[in-house]
C-alpha cells in the first residue's frame, strides 16, 4: 500500500519520497511494524482466546511444571501470522513473485495449523488433524512453490564467472545475462553452485535432462517443506523454544537473502545472484519482528502457546524462504535442531519396535522424545533406555536458552561453510 503510494508520488518533491526505494529501510520498517503489532495486539488476542476458552490440552507426561500449563491459551500463532501479513501488505511490493509465494506459504500453512488446533480443541484431545492430511497440505505447498519456480519467467538467476585481469589476477563478476536453471547453493566447493540437471545428464538429451532436473528440484522442495514444517512442529514443546529458534534461523536466511539479492555483494562474495529476491528481506523483517514480539508473551512462563497454527507455519515459512534464495541444501545444518527433534522421534519409535520384536519388551534410546523432553525428564534406573543422562531434570528456561545458543552456533557454521572452499 505505502510502497505503491510512494511510487505514485515520486515526481513530487517532498522529504523522504525515495525512502521506499531502499530495501534496508523497508525491511527495518517491516520489522518495527510487526514487532509493535505483536506487542500491542497480542494482549488483545490472548484475552480473546481466554474468553473463548481456547486452552491447551495437556497430557500428564510426568515432567516438572507440565500440568501447571493446563488451560494456557493456544493458537497464538494467529499473532505471528497477522504480524507478518500486515507489514508486508503495507510496505511490500505485492507484484514481486518472491513475496507473493511467501505470503501464500504463510496463509497456506497457517490454515493447516489452524484446522489442526481447531480439531484438538473441539474434541478435547491431542490428535487434531490426521497426519495424512498434514502431509497432503505440505506436499501441495511444495508442488506449488517448486512448479512456480520452474515455470515463472520472473524467477531467474545470474551465474558468477571469473575474468583474468591484466595483472594476471582473477576477479569474480556477475553475468549480465539471467538464466532459468534449477541451481542451488552447496558448501565446501569453489563456486558453491550445484545444478540438479547434473543428476540427469545420463539421458544424453539436453532438453530431457533439463526437464528431469527440474522434476528432481520439485521433489526436493516437497521433502524440504515437509521435513522443516514437521520439525518445527515437534520443536514447539517448551516456552519460547520454537519461536526463538525460528527467529535465529530467519535472521540467518535474511542475511543470505539480502546478499544474494544484491548484485554488488553477490559478485564480491562469489555467491549466486537472484534478481528480485531482495524483496524477501522485507518479508524477513516482518517475520523476525513478529517472532520477537510473540516471545514477549511466549517466554517462560508462557502466557500463550503458538499451537500448530504457529509451529507448522514457521517451519513452512523457513523452508520456502530457503528454497526461494536457493539455500535449501544448507537447511540440514542451519535447521539441525528441527531435524534432531524429528530424528529423535523416528529413532525412538524404530528402536522400540525393533527391541519389542526381538525380546518381547520394548526399549528406548532417549528418556522421552522429542529431544527437548529428554533433558526435561529425570533419569530413572527403572527406565530401560540407552541414554539415561542427565540424571536430574534440566530446568525448562535453561534447556531453551541452550538450544538458542546451539541455533546461533549452527547459523554461524552455515556461513562459515560457504567460505571454506
């Protein structure tokens, strides 16, 4: 809205008429608006949720302080979603394909999470929306994003190339030509680029290889969206854990998006240049501001939980954002906390079934999953699990803080891997 208003009055001489031309200004404004919205309207939304008796259904898992959270309002993800959408509509370029896809991903995953929370509250259990319907929704979003990136003429990239100077030194420059290619970023190699078409070169036909390469890319997009969304969903088990971790990951992706959308920095740092993707920084500003504002109410002891309305949405947002800036193959490191939460559940279930089949008695690897609950539960000699440490339960705020520190470390390592070539 304001973006187009300022564009309309470009020829009128008034102070600040060019502010909307600066992506850094709009990103800062987006962050500020989202933060203030979450702070001021968050209290009103929480009060409404309390009045509607939208309280979290808590199962007694024997964790310290767990049952005291019974009745805490859930579906607080509404605060996050509204605080993201409003700034983007106000100062974003709504004609930009990258911003459009992010807004669609936010609403899409928000609707899936909302339906999940609604069913839990309606039937007073933790089952919610059936898993297969969540997967269908995640696959649908992955297909939409992947196919749009394949077919849209507005989603292109520019390759970097080396030129030799008269002094026999080499300089990295960004090509003036844009190309349509299923390329992405990988660490530890000279130019950090990987083309999915390389996996299908065996066909011997360039057009067939290109088509199959894009199909492989779409499949990867679906896997990334489902994995990150479910990982964020599992991580939402302690006050502030998912919101804080997502804010850290979002900040790292915002920096990558800004650098990749700037032709000067792309050439200087020898990274992929993606024209038009700089608009994602405006979205990232709103995303981070919304999460920081939400933490005001979600930090221990939480006044509101984000519910699946928030956690599924956050995971979907981070996945799609990483895909749009061609950083999806860095997700396993950057979002390692989400994947560890995912992996802990899968390992626990698989090991329990295996040992029960072999011995008649199921054994466990962790005291409890997802992983954050393992640290929250006291060690018990009577519990048959491989990892029975620590013996004493770790206080919830300390677990959350340590996970945040790990998230910061992983974000730093992600940037480091791009420079180790």
